[in-house]
C-alpha cells in the first residue's frame, strides 16, 4: 500500500473510531504508527473536522474526539498535538492564540501560545478533505447509517454509473434513503475512482487544484448540499465538470425548493444538476427485492414497520437498538429495557402481528418481578417517539396490543450472542396456538438439545412426540421426562422398565408417578405373594389376603382366611373377622375381632358393637351438610330417611345433588320409587346417571326409565 492509501486508511479509521467510541481500535492504530505518522493523521483529522463534520458542531466534535483520543495516546508529543487539536479556536481563551509574523516567508498556520513544536517553513496546508476509494467506501464514512444489505431502488435505473453525469443531485423526503442510495451509486463507479469528501462549510475553490494534483478519476461527495452552497458557485461547478469530475449530492425536498427558487446564485448552481427524486414509499418491486435478499433485519423492518416507512425504519432502527441496549446497563433504565426485551422475545418466538398487552406484561413481570409496579412508566418510555419517527414499541389504538419496531425484531433475530428466549416465554407464546410458533420452538429446542440441554430434550419430545428425545432427557436426569417416559412404558405393559423412571419422578415430587409406581409395585407384590401362598407360606398367605381385602376383593380374602384358619394361623384373626362383617354372622365377626384386639391388633376394630343415638348420628353429618359439603348433605338425608323423616330426607338429597353429589339424585330416585312416584323417580335416576353415578348407570341398563337394581 502506498503512502497516500496509508494516510487515507488512517484518517478513515480515526474518524470512524471517534464517532463510534471504539477505543480499542484507536489504541491499536496509534500503536502501529511512529510519531511522524501519528502526527500526520491527527493533523489531517483536525483539518477535516475543522468545520464540525457532518453534524456541523465543530466545538462539540473536538471535545468528543479529544476525550477519546486522550484515553489511548501515551506519548507526550502526540498528547501535545492532541491538546492543540482539541482546544481549537472555539475553546481557547483569546490570549492563548496569536497570529505569528514570519519574516522572509508566508504564515501558513496558527501557532498556539505556550507550546511550539517542530516548525516547518514553506509547508503546504494539509488537504482538509477526506479521500476514499469509491469501490470500498464505508457507508458510515459518507453519513449513511446503513447496516443491512442494500436494496436496489426503482430509481437506480436512472443512476447508471456509465452515464457521464457531471452533477447528480438526489432529492427526497427526510429519511427516504437519499444518502444510502447515493452511496450505492458511488460504489458502482468505475474502478480506481476516488471519493473526495470535503468538510461542510469549507471553501471549495481550491478543489480543482487539489483534484488535479492527484491525477485520478474523482467524485466529489456533497451530502446535504445546502451546507456547501456558500462555498460553491456555478463557475466552480462548470470548472469541475470540465475536468470530468463527478459531483454526487443529496438534498431534502424542502431544502431543494428553498434554494432552487431562492437567490439567483444558488439557483444557477442547482440548475446545473440532473435531479433524481426518490420516493419515500417502497414499491412492490422494491419490497420483493428486499424479501429475496433473505436478511432478517430487512424482513422484520418490512413486516414490523409500526406505521412508518421502510426507509425510516432502516434509518432510525440502529439508533433505537443502541438506546435499548444501553438501557440495560446497571445505571440504565432496567424496567424499560426488560419491557422491550419481553416484546422482542415474544416477537422472536414467531407471534404474528401486534402482541397482546397482557401477554407482554406477563413476560415483563417474569423478567423483572421487582419492577412489576413500574410497567406503566416503562411503557411510556418505550413508546415515546424518537427522531419524530417512532418509539421502540407502539400502542395499536383501540386494541390493547403493542407493536415492536421492526428493525429491533430483525436485529434481535440476527444478532449473535443474544441470550436465548427463556422456556417460560416459549410456554406463553405456544399457548397462543400459532403454528409458526411451534415450528420455531421446535427449531430452538432442537439446537439446545443438541448442546446437551435436558430441558430442551424434554420439550422437544413433547412437541414432536419422539420418544428417543424423551429417553435421552430422562437418562440425563430430567425428572419430568422420567415421569413421562415411565408412564408411556407402563401403558405399553413394560412395567419393569417403567419402574426406575417412575421412581425417579416420584422422588422429585411427581405424585401421579408415585401413584402409578405404587400400583405397579402392588401388582408385582401380588404375584410374589401368590407364589409364596401357593408354596404354603402362611405369612405370605396372610399378606395376600390383606391385599385382596384392601382392593375390595372380599370374597377372595375370605377364602384365604379360611385356609389360614385351617392351618391355625392366629395372626389372620383380625382380617378374618373383618371379612365376616361382609360374608357371615356378625356375632362370629365380633368374636374374631375381639380375639385380634386382645392380641394387640386393632386395625380391624375391637369387636364392640355400637349403635349411636339418633341425635348423635344426625349431629355427626349436619354441621358439614349445612356448610354445603355435598356428600354430608346426602348422608344426612340417608340418616333422616332411615328414621322415617322423608320430607327432610328429600330436601337434603336435593341439596346434595345440587352441590355436586350424584349419589343424592340416586337416593332421591330410590325414595320416590318406594313412594310410588315412578315418573319422578325415573327423572331423578336419569339425572344421577348423567352425573356419573355408577349405580344409576347400572340401574338404567335395562331401559331409560328403569330405577330398579
């Protein structure tokens, strides 16, 4: 690379780094340069920005540049030069600057009092313009904050670089893409073309000599042309055009109308330009070209424009993204940052269109529970319009919904290193029932599962139904997956394989898994106890009888008790007595239960017969019945019916049924049938059956109006 290219690259680096606060890049660039080179590019930077750069704020830029450059410069000579650069005429006190008289020569520059470095006699004033290669020029260097691939505009057909336009002027509404379109045009110019970017407000009359000295094809870049009109006249334009120098300029419609039809001098300048008017709205062809590029930020900017033009979205989007990012700092706006993050995550889940406000709030409160009360103020911050265009979020009038600014959505999807969407947010998004959300969730869970995340494996199994992912999650220690896999195996009859998974889930608190495991183990226990009983083991026979009795298989339990009694197995007495309550004389039952109680086994009762008084039995149920306990209301009705109080019995049966106890309707039907009211009894029996009472269903098996059985 030649000296000129090196100088241009250095100047481009320092200007870009200053504007974006990239301290590391400045430090690395300064470390590569020797002292003369460092002085050179800093002097060039000072000259270029003397008039304030693209923002027209010379003093403000000098202060900003000095602050950042001072933080990376370590050598005293460079620091001295920086002091002179950053102070400038606007910042220094009048006594600090003097105009020096040079004898035998010409004064070339201003020397600041208090320090004089190396004096060079007869030196040429540095070129204040920035010179860049048209084929590789960065859009930011020309004032185009462009972060996405360029979308060819319909008017690009009128910007053919093969045309020998001496003076091309692109006009349009604010944020219509004028500067970006002009930059794209410059990038298409013939190879070897240099871009001359003079500081706004500088005297352009020396441009022909400076351009001529370079001897290369040249294009003069005049973004926001109105900033240059004081130093540009028709004669200079003619001279540049005669030198085959291209002029590429931009201007807002309002500024063009003001100056084109204003003073004669500016009107003559603008009359020399070929004007290309850029429409602010994108055509269908432009939208199709944007979609074909496949960039997420472009697609999101189009899909989530939030009521603004695509060009406005692309221009303002980077600013909004940076504001949101910085709000997440410890000293930033945490509620606002988390609210926008909640909306971005939901949009990233694939929810189409505006988002329900309540849904955004639910995610926000999950992200920032300590800031739950700050939702309204966070929302006010998020929807405030920036740059007169849009806020980070927008409220959709009359819908209770929120829109997210499109560029933010695309940036969030495209940005590497962003934290993944929490699973709880996916749950809320999936609950909205949109197919695209499920597709994106599957892709997200697949990626996380491939990285070994058991939770992602479990969720992927639930979404896809693939048991392999369920097994991998369970084997990786996920308790929920273990429970699901255990249930699936048990349903297929693979009880032995299901048991360890169910046990793991039960130990983690899965009650359903514990119940299923208990049932499986009970069934296994029954098989082993039956084998023991068949082999003549009396303890095994007794345990099997207890299991049968507990399962309601009283007849089978009774038969086993008979076998044990025949073998004089005394521990069977209590269970034998309990079965006799169902199968035989109660007197015999009492004898057996008394014997068991005397032996210390009172699990089945102590053999004492108790018959409670009417008031005692009624009182046992009445309190809870009056507190609207459905079953107790029915039971109270049964007690009253047993004592002949049929009117109140019917009242409590009806109340029990109304409270949800189907047995109340069943008892009512039986009572009405006894009283001969068959039609009303059939109606109540049908109600009991419809409510699911098994006795009523069985009673109606012989016919819809049958109440017997």
